C-alpha cells in the first residue's frame, strides 16, 4: 500500500488487496508492455452472458426500470430466487428471508458486519477463498484457519472442526464446490460436521454455494440443509448469478437465511450501498425463471472436459501433482517437489510464490500462489479459459518446470577462473 500523507484507519491496515486481483494486475501490466501472457488467475467464466439474458436487460431498460430499487432487492427477483430454491433445492425461502446484494461478496460482508464483534472467531478451512479472512478482519473478527490438506481431499474433518471451536466462535464457513481446490463435500461428510455443530448451538454456518451448478461428480453434490435440515435457523446460504450464468460484471448475489439475520444484513446494506442495480436484477430474474437452462448444463460440461484435460496434463509433468477437482473451475496444483530447485539465472525456488513468479517470467503463464489461499506449496490454475489457451498453458508450464535445475548453476566467472 502506498504510504499516504494522512492517517489511515486500523481497519484498512488489517486487510490487503485481493491476491487474485494483484496477480491479474501484474499480468495485465506485462501484456501492456507487449508480453505474450496467458492469464489463468480469475475466478470468472470465459463465456459471454447468454444473449437472452442480455435481451431481458434491454427490455428492462425499455420499460424504464432505471430507478432505485428496494434495499433487499426487487420483489420480482426475490420471487424468482424463492422459486429457484423450491424448484432446484426443495427448500422454502419466502422473499422475507432473502436479500439481494452487489455480488455474493457483499452478502458475506453484510453477514459478518451484522454479527461480529471485536475478537469473535470465524472458523475457515484452508485452502480458502482469500477474501474470507480479510472480510473477517475488516469486521474486527479473528479468522481461525484450519488446514484441510490432500489427506482429507481439502475438506474439513469433524475432528479438526471440534478442535477449532471455542466459546468465541460465531461462524463456520464452508464452500462446496470449493475455491481453490474444487473439493465437494459428500452427504456423509456433511452429516459428520453437523454432528459437531449440534454440540455448539451458538455457531452460525455460512454455506457458500456460488459454484452450485459447476460440478463433475456422478451425481449433484449434497446440500447441507438436505443432510441437516435442523441447522436451517442458523445457516446462511450464499449464491449469485456470476458463475452459473456468466454474469460476473452484473454484480448480483443473494443470501437466504433466518429472517432476523437477513433483516440485520439489510440494515448494513442500506448504509453501504442501498439496493443493487435495477437492470442486473431484471436480467437475473429472467435467467432464473427461464424454462431453457441449457447454458448451465452446456457450460458445466465444458468445465468438466477442461478439468479432465488439465488434470491429466499437469499430472504428467514431473514435479507437479494434483487431485482432480470435483467442481468449480480451478485446479490446485501441488508444487512441493520444485521447492529447492534453481532457476537457470541462479535464483532459488524457495516457495510456491517463487514457482508462480517463474511461470510468469519464463513462459508467460499467470497463476496464483497457494499461500494466497492459506495452504502451500500449491498454485491455482483457472480452467475458465478456452481449450486452445489451456492446451498452450500446460505446454508452457511443462517447459518452465523442465527448465528448473536440481543444483545451483555454476557462475560463468567461476568457470573461467577454474584452473
């Protein structure tokens, strides 16, 4: 952060710029300099928003839907979300238990702002989406990171959860399918976590299902509230249009939860941003209500194909390994075997951040280091890119890894001085 000539709040000093945004910005700067860079950093579909959804936005403009909207979202969109939960999830959330925000990130921010006091704890399995701990911190909470490594397929175990919970715990955050790992919790795994939560009735659960429709398992992933419906009155569901309908720039997310929590979140939102944009809400309502959901299944099939290709290709690179993602659109690649190797220019590879730097400098492939997600040594590759880009990227990654040396190169000056 640039040093200002005026004092900044302790709040802003507790957080940092999103690592994903920082990695994308670095790649963009190199592209501006004329470098050929493949950018695989963003959690954003590469598909365009379907044309019928755009047409719905144009129609809303023509109808004059350009005014302020209610803080919690338009009645039309909240009815559409309510219908979506009944139709797709067999869950009954009336509009009074729904809030629409400027993206799912604001839903999460609202929830934590409405419930955390200084020192309250939020249990967060690692690897995690990097915004989670910073949103906790900016709201004066304490993020309790619980490692969930490959031995548990990047999923929180009931034993680890029990150990992490304290009298100060206010929230548990679960993300399935998960970013960055692609992990998906099974019904049995959720049932075991629910057993622990029942012993701690004060703990709220934030169920982040933003990648709900992007899954590669044989059957649709289990839902927490199907497995443990008794947790409903302390669970907030977080979702949105961004991943499912390729609507990231439209900034429409929503939360579904107990009415008292949703109303408290509405109070926070009323003073932060007021209601979300009218056109985005109209387009999202149309998308949710549309009889033809072919785009959703077609894009899921494309992501599944890409995930399979990238997994197989990178598993074949000596020094890299990864678990095949079960959902979302990322591959979380283990690069521990590269730590301790040397770049051809004599610089050591001492961390996953060094691996990421080398991939960008040597071959122009921009990815994000695992430290950003709370679990090293890994790097995250977004598979939300065309087949051609991904094919080129894995070839470049293989070349960059192959160029690393197992021993420090001998400086030319030392060779020249040798007898």
